[in-house]
C-alpha cells in the first residue's frame, strides 16, 4: 500500500479515528486558552498566529485503519488553529505535526497513515457536522481539488474534548493527489480580503505555504502584475482559466459565501508547475483549492455570482468567459445536483454520516442535517435561475413549504380535459413537467411528461370551493396555457434564491397548492389565487 492509498484508508468515511493527546494539563490549558497573535479576527497580521506545543505523546487509532490497534508517537507538535469564526477555548481546532519536534516520527507515521500532518476542525460553525465532508465530496465529483476527510474522536489525557472533522490539510500528499503527483510548485493561502492586487502584494499579506524553496513569491507577484496590466487578455497566461471557471461555478452553487469569489477568504492557490528561481509567465499556472466549507448550503444565503474578486470580475464582465461559466453551472446542475445523483449517491452518503455522528453522541445533528439536505435539493433550481434558463429535462415543481409536486391526472376529467393536483412525488412521470419558453410571446408553457397535457389556467371554470381552476389541457395553443415566472426575493439576475412563483399570463393569478380545496376523488387541487401564490422550486 503506497502513501496515497494509506491516506485513502485513513480518511475513508467508514474509518472513525481516535486521537488521544497526552501532555501536561498546564500546557494543554495554555494551548486551548491561547489568543491569536495579532488579535482575534485581525486578518492583516502576517505572522504565525499560534505557538507550537510539544505533546508528550499522541495515540492514533481507527475503527478500520490503521491496523494493529493504537499506535503511540512521542514528542508530537500540536498547535491551536482558527483565529476568527471557529475560535474556541473549550473545543479548539487543532493541527498536529508528528515530526515537528521528533524527526524520527516522520517515516513511522507516514508509513502508517500516509501523512505526518493531521488537521482537526471543531465544526463549531456547522452544527450539522456534514458541510465540510459533503462539500469536499461535491468538489471531488466536480473534478476539482478536494481534501479527503472523515471524523475523529479527540481526547486529551484520556478525556474526550469532542467529535471533530478530520480534514486532509493542504500539504504535499494533498497536492500529489490532486495535481498529478506534482508537488514541486508553490502553495499560497488566501485569507479574508486577499487577492491578486498590488496593495496586498505590498503588504505581504498572502502567505507562502510551501512546497518549494522559493518563498519570495515571485510567481505570485508576476501573476498579480500580469492581471493588472493585461486584464482578461492575459488571464490564461498565469491562471488555469478552465479550472477557475469550474471552481467559481462550484463555489456559487454551494453558496460558499466565505470562499474566494464571495469573500476573498478560505482558499489556497497552487502554482502547478515546477517552481524556478526567476519565473516568467511560462512558469506560472495558478489553480484554486477550496477550504473552509463549514458554512456552505446555509438556509439564509442566496446563490450569488459575485464580481468582488479580481478573477470573478474578469469572468463576469467578459462575454466569452461568462458563457463558459454558464456552461459549467448548467453541467453541474444537470449532473452532480440532479435528482438521480441526489437520490442514489448523495442521500446515502449523508445518511452514513448521520449514522456515524449520532452513534458518536452528536444527538442534535438530525434537524441540522435536514437543512443541508433541503438546501442541496435546491441547488439545481438556483443554478438554472443564475443562467436564466429552465432545464431541458423534465422536473418536479415542488412546494417550498410541503415538498409536494404538481401532478397531472388522467383519471379525473374536467370536461374533455383532466384535473391537476399536488402530492408527494411518487416516481411517476406524471409528476414531472417540461417548462418551455414560448416563441410566440414572453411566457412559458408547462407540459406534463407522461401525457403531454398543458397546465392550464381557466378563466371560466371554478372549483367546488369557488376558485378559478388549474387543470391539464389536452390542446395547444390556448391563452390559458401560458404562464410567466416570477423569481422570489431576487434583487438582480446574479443574486437568486432558487424559488419562484408561477403566474397565469391569461388571468394574472398565481398557482396555489391548496390544502383544503379537493378534487372529486379527494386530491388536493392546484387553483388560482390573486394574493396567495405557492412558492416553488424545481428539482
């Protein structure tokens, strides 16, 4: 088993790791209570924020890997992590370096688990505990750099301090895994407010994180100068543009507001070449690595194509690059965030994590995980809103409040046509609809996949409760078959929620999924309402 295979096993989701840190209690208290050098949430500070401590020993074991029970390492480097949002004195985020104080540990630990570094995130900003593990899996499915990760029990002197997310740090093993075994380039970390700008370069803000011996940042400075002087024309001479466009698309779809595009934060960049002493543009090819995914897919956040970064602004303001970005958003929405991948891959993965977390004593996670599941289901709708389209494939039209979908009946007649109603999706094609832009007018036709009938807003037929009916019409064209789509709480085309209302172009009324107005067979109708639209999303 090589070191990459060891890392695969160590970070496998089925492997729950246990880390027991042995050190004098006074030293542990000093570590956990430490305040960051430079101050809490002071991003302009450029030095090391925490001091390393020398743990007497660290014990490593896992439920599936490594074999052989508990393995003990002496004189292990340990330091506190996080100087802002995840800062904690009770459950600090931690970094372990097994060879920091004892070089003899390096070969032993790397031949055991594949790496000498362990990074433990406290998940304080993510009560679901799954945003990071899920987020990196989604980046993996997108063909982008990602950290392998799972979960760990962490103890100090045998006493539990909590359950942690065990995340592969951005070190040589990560780089080899994601960049075709090339670990000869330079890694830099982008923290809040940092970007390819001259003031940031002048302040020496972006930190060099290895891997070469050239720590003078000449490649980073050259990239910054090139972008400043040539703009979009020189973008692909220093940036892997296709990779960045995919990265930008994924950050946006995951609502990663605290990443590069949204907040100039939580990002690593890697110059994927062999570093040289005096680089030219031929020696510069920066690629982006996601980090800090513990606040993705939040319920109160919108899908935003932000122009606030240097590269994001260049992409959004260039017609050709914007087309490429829209293409990637469409592709991911139709694959990673589609119904089949959600049901067959993502839901089982989430269920496995929930089982692990509850078994570990994190009894409060289920409602928080439910929020993440719901937000994940919304991504496809948000993605298509950002590119101003509806999917070519059929989709469910789901009620935000109940998750019930519109259904085309073929057994309850309305004259020569049929009722429509809403229900829990049952896997039937009559639950799915094509939303088709009309060529004749600025409106849409909504066509059932099973029967080819048209959702129809009547101007004359009323339900038993006295509402104008919405039913499935067999013929087209007809004025009642046209609808407009109104986005909900979306102030501009680049800031959307994924939710929408459907309005009849004929009557001006909205579709309403009723709970009490029933069809003759007792199904809950869809009728028209002037003031009570049902908020919908597609999936």
